[in-house]
C-alpha cells in the first residue's frame, strides 16, 4: 500500500518512525509545510521525489492517508482524502466540532471508506487486559472510573488540555464501560489567558449507573518523565472500581494492579473484604510500539473493510458531542445532557 503521511511535528515523527520500522519506507510519501522537516525524512529512506508541501500533490499516488497535523486542519484534510477515495487514519480529535464529525462519518459511509481515529491507549496491553477482565465479569458491575492525565509540559496551541489529553481517557472509559456518556459536568480554567483551558475536571455519567472523573492539566505535577514530550513530567493513571473487584493502571510504569476486593455489611458496618491483590505480568509497549499497534490495526481494517472499533462515529462523532457538552457545562456551570 502507498501511504501519504502528512504532519511531521512532534507526534508525526513517531508515525514516520513507525511506518519506517514496519517496512513501509519505500511506500511512504510525506507532506509538511516545513522544508527542513521534509528533508530530514531522507534518513528514513524517503526520496526527494516523495516529499511535498502540497497535500493534494500525492493523493492520486497513494491508497491511504495518515493525518498527524494540528487538530484544526483534520476535517479539511480528511474530507479531501475521502473524496479522493482514500482510507484515512487521523490523530485525535478527529474534528473540532460534531457537525464536522458527522459530515466526515456520512462521507466515509457514502464513499465506503475506512476512517480510524488515533486513541492509542486502547492498544496498550494493560488496557487490553483490563477490558478482557471487565468483559469476563471479574470486576462485577462497574461503579466508578477515575483518570488522571496531567503534568508539567508545553501547552498545545490548537486545542485545550481536555481536548488533547483528557479526551484520551474519556474515549478509553467509553470503551471499557461499553456505553456513551449521557451527562457531563465540567470545571475548566484558562490560567494562561490563551482562550483555551490549561486545567480541567470532568464528571461523566453513564446510563448503567457508572460514573467517571477525568482530570487533565498542565499545572499539576507529574510523577514521571514523559516518554513522548521531551523535558516534560506526566501522570497517566486510571482506576476502575466494580462491585467485585477494582483495577488500576499506571501507563507510565506500564503496570496494572488487580484487587479482588468487595464491601460487605459486617458487624453493623460496611467493610472491605480483600481476598487478594495481583500485578498481572502484561507486556510493555513504548510510544513508538503503541503507534505501530494502532497503525497495524488500521491496515487490518483497510484490508478487511471493517471498522476496527475506533471509527468515525464511536471515536469521532461521539467524542465531539461529549466535548461540546463539556464546554457547555463549563460555560453555564450546569450539568449538561449529551445530545446525540
């Protein structure tokens, strides 16, 4: 397959290396507005005649398009690619608005094209293990989910921190719960005066009774040196509490702890009954391997012509609707029902 990778910024470099290590360098075309970034792709085997600053130049030459540009450009580039008959992998968020997301989803269906959105925490071995245990009923009924995605790092200039970091765990929780949020309540703050939030706390309700909290920000201290952003510190942790057991994941240490614990009414009070705790021996994946895992999933979806579960509706339209409800809640200081 011939591939057009557009966007060679920080995370675009990970996609470039991933494609190269997957043996696709000779099939890769690259696009970026920065000539220096383009010329640097020569060390990955991308010849000068496969580099461009014009996104449309190589569209006729390729089968799939990989979009890793600022979020504000995702809609226009993805629409152009789909209209040209290409399958698309696009980093999150798929679009900036639900209107754009719905238009892309409808266009992809009309043109019989695959769109996959880059929510790569679904592809981490610990998240896959946790999902399997939830599906097996090991945790019982899911009651509460909590996610912390914050730390000292540079602030993105295209979207607020909820849209760039918190949204990862919102998507992850939707996948683990198996439902879309029905209500949200959010507090956000723009301490930097950029017109975009640098700190947020979001509460999410699901129809089955589960609820979640997702905290993100650039002002809270992180526990670990960030594996993706040079010089940054980060915390990326989630926990899922069920009626039978509780699990917690630290994505930076790449460990999951599983606590076989439930509460019983004993001697006149609710008391935790802990049977055991374990740290399953799950595999580890570097950020580069995570990108490779989701790109491999995308290639499988393209080959089979089947949505891999991270498609334009579940991880595009739904997430856009949730984000709009979050910002409406923050603006009005009210609980907001997500309008699907």
